[in-house]
C-alpha cells in the first residue's frame, strides 16, 4: 500500500465530516456522512493491505496517526466560514465526491420536478470562482507593481520618486482593472436581462407554446410526456416562477445570479490594490537605498509564495511546487524589469 493512498482516504473522510457539520440540509448532511464512512472503510482496506505486505516481507508495521494537512485545514476553515456550496470548486480540487448537489446545471439544467413545489428551485452560484478571481487579482497587482517599482529603482531613482511611481502604478492598474470588469459584467448583464425580458414576453403572449416547449425538454430527458405536460401547465399558471424555470431551461441562465457590475469592479480594484501595495511597504516605512530594494524583493517573494499556495487550493496541484513556480515567474519578471531599468538609467544619466 502507498501511505499517500491511506492518507488521502483519511483526509477525505475528515473533510466529508467537516462539510456535513457545516451543511444545514439534513439530506446533504446524510450524504456526506455516508461518504465519510465509505472513505474510512477504504482507508482501513489500504492499511490492512499494508500490514499484509509487511508481514510477507517480515517488516514491522508502524502505527499510523492521521494528521490533516495544512491545505485540508485551510479548506475546512473556508467551509466553516463560507459554507460548502461557496467553496465547492476548492472541495473538488481536493477530490471530494457528491459536489454535484451544489452545481447549478447549465442549459440542460434542472432535474425534472415531480410536483409543482419542486419547480423553480433556486440555484445560487458559489464563491469559488470569485475567490479564485480575487487571488488572481492580488497576483496581478503584486507582479505588475513589483516590476514597476524594481524597474524605477533600477534606474537609480530617489526613493521618493520610486514611491510616487508605485502609488501611480497601483491606482492606474486598479482603476483599469475595475473599469474593465465593470464594463464586462455590465454588458453581460444587459444581454442576459434582454434575453430574460424576451422570455417574459413570450410567456405572456404564448403560454401554451411555452408550456409545450418545456414539456418537450423534460420528455427528452426520459420523463413521460403526459407527466411533463401536467407539471409545465401548472407552472405556467405562475408567471414569475415560470420565468425563473424557463430562463434556466431554455436560456441556461440563472436570474438570481447575473452578476453585479459594481461588486465585480470593487472586488477587482481591491484585490489588485492589495497586491500592488506589498512592494511599496518598505518605501512607505521610509526604508531607503539598497535595503528598500532587498526588502521589496523579499516581501514580494513571500507574497508570491502565499499566492501560489492559495492557487493550489483550486488547482489541486502540489502546493509547494505551485508556490515555488509562482515565486520563479514573478521573481523573473521583477529581475528583468530591474535590469531594463538599470540599462535605461545608465543611458539617461
């Protein structure tokens, strides 16, 4: 047996229990509790297999004590803080199963409701994508402003000039990110709102046709046509509920989750600004000369390492390898900027 396999199953069981504890729905709670038990059984099988192979070779089998990894502890904290639905992409990266419970289906979306009360069930998007976007925003601000600061410092500019350049870079980058995100989300939202408005008009003008169309969608999924027609006609008697379901089924849209342009802009601005502030810290506390450059490089490297660790939560890749790769990529950009600045400084001066 591989110790990694045993540890993975034990860690999965531990995380399933954390998800179950944070899940308010008793049905979902029961599922994750059962998955935890199944993972424990699999871990026991791996351990039994290990003991058998060791007995064959005459080696002693050490007693193993499970300790969750740092990544698992961070994920468990996110589950407690934000809820399982919000961090399902992170849980998926940890190779947990049963997360389809939280996935809002796309254009082929809903399961067929069997009663009218099942129709129009809300599916809200998780925060997993937003968390990832925030991490990338921090990384963009960190790398771009560190490169700017190191490039200007490489040209032998005074510390005050480096600070002013860095603040200008922070504001320019954050405002650019925020305005771009606002326009993007606003345009997307307007397009979705237009499509939903057309659907509302069709429900008002052609309710029978819309009911038949919905019934045919469900029939294509293997539901008896008469049952599908019964539920779809009952649904069309409630226009608001009908609009919600038809938007999901025909358009693949979630009317409750079209995105907030202001929220997206604010998140982009803040995440970029947080990352861009890190390289400026030594200059803000009045460190000057080579010490400021060394401090900036060190802080940037530490922050890049942390970003790499954070991204590993979403990718499921080896955390240390991802963190070191991020340091090398960001550090390489900073080194290039410094030497270009040094060359330009020599030409100018």
